[in-house]
C-alpha cells in the first residue's frame, strides 16, 4: 500500500480522497524542519505540504523513494523544483483554487483602510470616542494600483472596477487588460497615481526585497499599501518608517519574512504599534471554500500521477495528460532530454515482441518523459533494461 504524509493542517478531503485511492495516509497539523522531515518521510511515497515546510535538496537526496510532492497552496518556492525534477519527483500545486478568497480579503482591506476602520477600532478599544470623517474616503473613484497581473491580480481588477475604482497595473510580462484597466509602462508610473497599492508577485528569489524604500518614496502621499503575496517581497522596516511619517496612510500585511511553523506559536512585529494597520497571519487563501477546493485539486493531481503517470499541471516535469492505460500495463519513463531515447525504449520492447497500445512523449528543458502502454507485461529483464537506458532518471510501471 503506498503511503502519503500530509503536513500543515491540509483540508481533510485530501486525506479522505487519497485513502479512497488506496493510500495509507498520515496527517500532521504543523510544519517540519529539515531533519524532522527526513525522518518523517521514511517509507513515504507522496508528500503534501503548504507554505511553511521546506522540501530542500537535502531532504530529496535523503529520501529518493519519494514519488511526488503536492503543494496545497499557490506557491512552490518551498520546494527545490529543479532538484526534484532531476530526481524524478513530480511537484504539483493549486494555482487557481484560492484566488477568490485572496481577492475578497484585498477588497476588504482596501475598504477598511480607506475608512480607517483599524484606527477607529484601536481608539475605541482604548476608551477614545473618535467620531470623525477626517482621513476617511469612499473607494469609488479612487485608483487601485495592482503590481502583478496574474490570476489574483486580474480577478481583483474586475471586482475593484465593479466597486467604481479606476484600475492600473504593472507586470513584467505582456498581459491582457481586463475591463477598463490600464497597463503602466513603469512601476513608478503606477506608484505615483495610485491611492491604493497591492502586491501580487510570485515567489521567485529575484523578487526578494522587490518593494523597498525607493518604492515607498514614490507612492502617492496618503496612499495605502497591501501585501498578500510573499513575506520577503516587501521591506517592512521601510513600510514602518513611511507609516510613522504619514506618507503612507495605512497598510495591510498578511505575509511576513519569517513566520511561525504552526498555529499557536508566538509572533511579534513592530507593525503592531501602527495606527491604521491590518495584520493577519497568512490567511489570504484560508477560507473553508478555498482549502476544500485545494484539497480536491492537488489530491487529484497526485492520484493521477501515481495511478496513471499523468503529469498534467506539474510545475517541474514535462506535461502529459493521460487517461487510464489501454494495455495491461503502463511504463512511465522519465529521462534526460537526450536524442534517441524514444527509439531505444521501443527497441527494447521490440526485442521481446511486445506490442505498444499507445505512447506519448513530452520534453521540457533538460527532461523528457515517455509513457508507453503495452499489450503484454514485459519480463523483469526487459524492465531492467528500460530502467538502465542511458539518461534514465526514473521508471515506474503502472498497472
């Protein structure tokens, strides 16, 4: 029976689904450190994580029997994707499942900050009746600057326009503007006109410190700032300085450079002292609806890979979308992207007079992936030959 380990309080549906597909499943609420993870992965075929558990090259080297990793979240920067690919370990994520939840929280943050709700709440909790319209604004007619116009940024664009906001965005890649949104040629062009600035960039290492002192200095005076993307993207010390001097009127931060491994752990930030400030513990995608959708989506990707060899929507392997096999067995052969591998696979099978029922090949970068349905089960000798072909990374037989 294959074994799955699910960490970080992944939605129960994922465990239920994997068990229904023949997996023995162990679940844990918190994240694990590197050495703890290596120990926990003894005998594990499939690993499920969220954002706090780092699946490093050391972990992957120590547990070569691992077949797949499911990231039950949007990001995959917690996994060494290149090393996983070189070891034949497929990695999947959920790029769309929590989009709506994140967008709704951003809209909530914008309205609350524009109306200075955090500041009014803070004052009244401390016995001060501060009934005033000073500094409070409707969002209608204000300009929202979206940095990163991907799945989240583009859907946010649509909802913000429905509230009567003018939308501008900045993205390094060419993106289709939705509705009346306007693409800015430079980041500074966006910052200088936006009443609210929100970050939705990905977790690539080059985005570390992307939004710092210079970017805050270019923001429109009195604008608000929101970061629900990655904790290492924004310089929170610079944000605090601009909140303190009043150039930034308020901020919402959901992600931090260093976060606790599990719920209930202590956490402190100097931003807690700020007046018009919303601080949330990385809950942008943490709704029951989103977590259930993620549980459905990622567990199905893992099951399809393990049972069918399908790499559809994998983030690190060549993608082949496969249904049930058409022969008596399916041979999934991941290899270095070298000339002639497909011919050598077929030659080995032909030497045993094995008929091929169906075959698919995909290559991406340094990797190639060929999946072959066979009409008769190859002998162990033939399987050994396939597993030792030049360039072979991993071979699996799916029955």
